[in-house]
C-alpha cells in the first residue's frame, strides 16, 4: 500500500521566511529560475560524486542532465534533473525547515523589527533558493526519488505554511519541480515564465556555465542544450567578463551581492591546479558560528568533488568562496584522505600565499574597498596571527588598526612611519569596545606626549597579542602592562617617579594592605594624567578581557590580581593623603581605597564584584 497523503506545516521560521518571500517586491524575479537550476546542478554533482564510491549508483550517471518544460496553456513550468533526489526525510528536512542558525536569527530579527519584506540581497545569503519559486508561482510540487532508493515522493504546497506529502510512482532517480505560475493578471510586472523564449533567454544569461546540459524541446519537439557548459575557470582570464564572474559567483555562493574581489590563478610545476576565489562583499550571517561551512569547492580534473572543502584554506580565510580544480589528486579522494594529503597541504599553502598577496595589492591599489573588506572580515583574518605563524608578518602587513592618532584606520607601516624618533615600540591597548579603548586612563600620559596607541577592541585581539611580540623589529607593548616612563630621562619609571616622600610611601603600603585581596601592589603611576587610578598587569598576566572571555567560555580562571596605580596629582588622591596624614586609622581611608580600585576597574570597561556596595560608597562619600 503506498503511503497516502498527509499534511504538514513548515517549521515556524521557515513559514515566516516563506511569508516574507511571498510578500516582498523583487526588482528581478527572473532569478528564481537560476536558483532552481542551481539546485538541480548541485543534485547532479552529488550523484556523480556518490557514484564514485558507491558501485550500485554507477549505472545511473550515463546521461545526467537538466530538463526544462513549459506548458503555456496550463501555465506550468517544470525543472527536472536526474540527480541525487531526496527521500521522505530529506524532503521534510531540506524543504520544510531552515537548518542554518544564522538565518533563523535573522528572520527573528526582521520579524521583531516588523519588517514586512525581505531585502533582496539577503535572500541569497539565506540559502533559501527553492522558496523563491513562490515569488512567481501560486502552487509548487516536487516529485523526487532518491538515487538507489525504492520509493518516490510528491511534495506539494500552496505557499500558505502547509505542505502535503504522498508517495509517487516516479521511476527515474532525481527531482522535478513544477511551478503553477500565478495567473497572468496577478503577475504585475513579471514576465511570462511559461514562454519558452523567455526561459531560453534567462538560462543563457544566468546559467550558461552550468556544467550539465540544460535541455528544452523546441516547437518541433527537437531537444537542444541551452547552455554552453564551459567551466568558467578553464577559460583564459582575459576572456571572462565581469558579468560572467558575477553570475558565476552567484551560482556557487547563492550570495546576490557582488563579490568584493576576485582571485584567479593557476599553479604549475609541483602541484598543478587552478583556483578561482572570491572575497564576498558582506560577511555571512554565520561567520562566527563555529562550524560554519568553509565554502571552497573542490574539483578534480573538472569534476565536482565536494562543497566546503576545509582542507584547502586555513580557517582564518574561511570567508573565501570559490573553487580549486586540481589536476593531480585522485578522483576517489575522501574527506579523511584530504586531511592527510601532502598534496592538499601544498595547495593550501600556495592558496594562502596568493590570497594574502592579493589582499596586499588590494590594500595598495584600492584602499577604500580594502577598508570595507577589513571591516567585514578583519576579525577573521586576525585569527591567522596566532594560527599561522609562518604568514604572521604578511597578515600584519595587511592588518588595519584604529589608533589614537589621525582619523581612519592605519596599517602598522603607517603607524611606524609616524613614530617620533625616540619611540621604538608599538603601543597598544586592548579594550572591550572602541570607546572604552579610546578613553582608557592607560593612554593619558601617551596622549600628552603625542604618542600614538593602537586600540584593539575585537575579542580576537586578546588572543593574538600575547603570541605576537614584534613587527619588523618593533616590539608590541601594551600600555596597560608594566611600568611606564615617557620622560626622556632614560631612568626607569619606578626610580624616576618614586618619591623620596615617606608619607606617600606609608600611604601606598597602607592601601596595598587594605586591597590585598584585589591587587598585588599599589604604586604611583607614570601613565595617568587626568584619571585618579588605573589597573596595570604584569607582562604575562591575562588581560581583563581575556579573563572575561575565558570565563564566558566556561573555564575556571584564577582571579588575576594586578597592580593599582594612582595619580598623586589628582585631587581625590590629594584628599586621601590629607585624611591619612591627619589620622591613619580614619575609616574613610579604606573607603577611598576601595573607590580608587572600583573606578580603575570601571574605566577599563571591567567588572566590579559588588556594584551595589561600590555605588553606595561613592554616594556616601559624595554626600559628605
Ligand atoms: P540551498 O540550495 O541554498 O541549500 P534550497 O532551499 O534551494 O537551499 O534547497 C534546500 C535543500 O534541498 C538543498 O540544499 C538540497 O539538499 C535540497 N534540494 C533542493 N533542490 C534539490 C534537487 N533538485 N535535488 C535534490 N535535492 C534538492
């Protein structure tokens, strides 16, 4: 008995997305066809790939193709492929739900903002290609049989949030998507997608390079392929137009934005391969989700092998899209073999090198474009500073930084070029946000001496700064660590600043005792000008942001006790000194100590253990 018809509802997010899709206005509805052809092409790729390792499927790959058929009288358009197909579970999972968490989050956001429509360039980023059929169709069916499986299925939906599933008699493996086009009068500005001429034109424009024949019968019943099938990356670079790149990029990425940069090269000699890579102009929604797809496709001698091949690019270049086509790897390579392959490692090194070179040229030739690139992907690229020591200097060369100097982002070379003669270190401060960094009390003396400081406010900065000690012979120095002496005397800060002042010495000792649970030492600061106090680590202490990051990641971290530096020329410290000198045991002295400590923690964007007690103490003090 074939399973009878059952009705299902889409997963909530999928329903919402579908709803947005149907009610949005599109400047270019033609692209639904590109999405469906792209899915069909992927399905053929997958079948050929599975057949490489699965004997029982190898008889099915003789005539892989895509077929398009229209019936103008019925207003239907059908796109068929004899590719991998889907079984019942896959239909439910792939079509009825949205798996990607980034997409889910975004849909939620759009709904909360009450936005009724979907920004067009985002549709592609979602990977909801199939749903775009509902832009032009009132009802859609999918009839599909998974290659090598017994049963075929028919899925059908009027786009209202429900769909039905029932068994079908389809014999051939693969999938047919049939669109029941909206009535002509409802189409508005849409073209008539049941007109074969219009279909031909759209296929030629968007899908010419699809590697499988896309066939359609002409008026006389004769069948012809509509596309040239020429793999774009096998053609000479000079012949490929920008338009073709744009379409190809969209085909492989489903991202409708224009790529920011194209990197196309051929390696010969040791390993022979071609790489056609693109830097997207916008970061995908799931950039920082751990297991996000890496997006590089692997081809071997023009044959598609796999999507998101992780071994070809290092993780810190995971924003790249595109493909590598190798001449040397064996066709039956598995993911496990890839990981251990020396040849793949050679490809990875060479790709990494080329990409970094290309970014360097981009920085040199098109600064503005590079700055946008950096704002999207700089955080990711910086991961390479600790994960790829070999290319560290190259990455530093193309890294951009906020600084306390002139407006705009600076390279390290620019920073070093602006250093005054007596400065021989690269100063930086890490902070949870740019604003906290810019206003950090640690910078005060540097600012007053006209010393520029890099402001590092990305979480990844906490991770690479301990690992990277210098750039072209210039040491990286945190302004929040160690002693600071910016006077030209050359004597160490401690000797220079330490007063031969016994009263102050005694006070510092007393404060140190009072705060011994919180700080290592209380001392006079060489870096403060306007603020009363700040906290300073030793060279190898965890920074407060790093401490917070580790805690957030669920690690037990020992509390780091840093040094409290105070500014003797600040009136608050002056007042404290007076009270202390009049009566060392005055309870206000301890209160001042706690307040100086709390203020220091707050000013670096940190956390105080008991904020209520702190604000009460400040309030009481103000009242007095
Ligand atoms: P995307 O293609 O971006 O993943 P779609 O909504 O277009 O998003 O498709 C969702 C999934 O459904 C695909 O990833 C694929 O697994 C499956 N699918 C879609 N069309 C086909 C097809 N013609 N043959 C086999 N599987 C398909």
